[in-house]
């Protein structure tokens, strides 16, 4: 379909977990294929600009990736549910459906699972480590007590921790975060809200930037940055997040999805960075092409919007918001794959613009 623009897919059409033990170090090199598109090689991550500025300048060719306030160049954002930490780009990202070890790595961040490996794998934790977990029970008094610190406007409360470890309860974001090693405090100092939390936060829809273009496809009306050049296809034939970065991919799926030899990338934080862009899929084979389950539906602006059940799970699922749009209680649906890039401000503006065609 798009040749070199294709992204790496780990998870669509029967997504599966990858658990590679230390004995698979040699095999790990074999899964490294040509890398392009959204899951590309590591890149510098400058400090984030404000959400307003990000939306205003959306679509410019030089629009930088944002890892969060004060993030060091070469680090990459790792979101989970409402929270996000940034870590060195070559740290591994471990998640419930994706565990990886093999060649030596300098660090790991676990999202949604405790930082450990099953004994049968022979895998070992790195000395530098971080994690984001669901909050679990919040100790009495924490919500009304004085926070240990406030990180980018978010109150955090210290939890008991062993030597070399730092742990925080973050009630406002519904998570616990922690880290160990020489970078522990620097990693936790990057705590911020995830792009997903920005897109899905309650509140009225914001105005669409005047420079954006309104599109109509699959019976849906929506707006995107002017520079997101539209591409038209009649078949799902893409890998990775399903996005062409900084583009609008419109698929009228009149043909069954193509099965591509999508390489499995090593899940480093840099490789999993989200990219801006939008793919919209409609037509006879749309549901089969997107191949997701949907729940958590809401009616907004005349449209029933249902989120994919993988929303917020982290890992390969963290860089894109997948949702269906249809008339209330009707099918078929049109499907959206929206890049959760930067602060989430651009994605929020796109999401807010979605409405049934007038």
C-alpha cells in the first residue's frame, strides 16, 4: 500500500504477546527488520510546549515530538492509562501482552504489570527500572493529607520503599509509579498526564483551529490539520499503529485486509513513540480490517463513539486511540485510529470534531 511509509505492526489481526527469554538473544536479532514510519529509530525528545501552542502549530513539518515538561533529549514518553513517564529511549517497555529480554539493555519500564518476569523465562531485571501500575487501594488519609511533592501540578505521595527505590501514589491519575537506580528521581520527575487522558477528559468540545480542514468520510464529519495530506486506499494493508505519520489515510475497505510480513520491533521506548496522524476505515471489510473489540460507548454530537478494549493498556497499544463511530444503536460503523502524539492537544481537537455528517 504505502511501501516505505508502512509502520511496524505488532498487534492487529490476532495480536499476540511476545515473550522472549534470555536464550533467545540470537533470535532477537532475527526479528529486526527494516524500520520506518511510526515505530522508527530513536529520536531526540525536546521539552513539550503548551497544549495551545501545539494545536496552533499542528501539522508544520518541523513539529517536534513531545515527551513531557522538562524531558531530556534522547528520552521518550511511555504512557499508561492517565499517566505518563519518560525514560531513556533505549529502555525496554514491558506490558501485560509484551515481555521482552535478550540482548543487554540499560533499563526497563513496566506498564500495567509488576516489575518482574516469570521464573521459567530466565529473564532478569536491569539495574535501572521504572513502572506505572494501577493505583489499587489508596491508604486512608492520603487524599486529604499533604502531598510529598507536586510534579507538573500533580500531587504525589511517597510510599514505603527499599534502598535505591522511590515510590509514589498518584491518586489524581489513578496510578502508582516507582523507579530504582541512578536515574530513579529523574524519571519520576517527568510524571505528567498522558495524551489519552487529555483526549478523553470530560468537558465541552473545544474550537477547531481556523487553519484546519473539514473532511467527510464514511458518513462522518471531522477536522484535521491542513498539512495532513489525504491518501485513499480500498484495502487495509498497513502495519504498526495503522497510521501514516502526519497524514490522513482514508480506507474504503471494499477488499479483505492484506496479510503483510510485518516485522516485530524490539519494544524500546523510542520505538513505541506515538506519531501524529489519522486513519479512517469504512466499507464492507472495515470491521475485519481493524479487528478490534469495542465497548465503553457514549453518544456525542449525534454519534455513538465506542472505544477499543485495548485503550490505555500501554506498550504497543499506547500510541494510538482506536474507536468506532456510528449512528446510535446502528451498524455498520466507521473506525478511527488516531495518533496520541505530544501532549494530546492535537488528538483532542480531532476527537472533539467528530460528528455525524450533516
